[in-house]
C-alpha cells in the first residue's frame, strides 16, 4: 500500500500542477494559510516520532493518533482551496475529487494497515493509547504522562519532514507564478 500511496501522491501533484488555477489573491492566501497550518502540524509531529523504536504519545500525539495524516489533510485541503474557484468548474471539481479519493479511500486503508502493525509491535501499550485517542478528531485536553517526551529537531530531520516543507514551498511558488501569469 505504501508504494501505491506514494504513486497516488505524485499523480495528484501532477494533476494539481496542470489543473490548478488561482481565482484571487485572497483565496490563494487563505488556502496557503490552511496548508501552512498542516505543514506546521506535520513538523511538530515529526519531532516526536521515532518509527519502530517507541510509541509516540506526547506533543501532538497526546491529542490524536495520526497528526501526520491530519497535517497532510490540511495541507492538501489548503492547496485545493488555493488552486480552485477560478470559474473553470471541472478543473476544480477534478482537484477536489482527487483530494477526496486520496483522503477518504486511499488513506483510511493505509491507516488501518499501520494501526494493525502498531498493535502487533507495541501490544497493550498501543491498545491503551487507542482507547484514549481518536484517529483524527483531537482531544480537547491532551493526555498527561509521567516523563513525557519532548520535541527533537534530530527526529524531525531523520523523518525527512523537510521534504514536506520543500513541497509546500514548491506548491506556493507554483501558485504565485500562476497568479502572476494569469493561469
């Protein structure tokens, strides 16, 4: 599923490059702001995550189980908002259709696979964590643990989260170029 998801992400990016259009400066700014919030959520989560070594339960993981996926959701929704609404209705429809297909068809399957793997690896600790958190809807009050872990920039780098930042900058640059050229 991982390779398929990555391929779908690249395909969605190519569709976005071709079919996105900037309706207005204001709409683009609003969309890029939503996408930036998603990027910041992903960055925050990546600084707590050590894949295969320990169960992340602090920082954004103390609010909900999948902050990386939630951040990706906000990034994609923000870019869809920024790159649609120009009157080219079917272009916008196609972009939102790809967004919904990824986040409501592809990602749920991936999340179920990941959760099954985490349960096998972490056992009772994972099951206890699942009882206290939701997949996407954040808790209003974070989980409190003794000796909580902190954010580490090294984890952020090791997780390669800077790639999401580069993707954000590339997408924002594309939209600015399209705005300037009238696309």
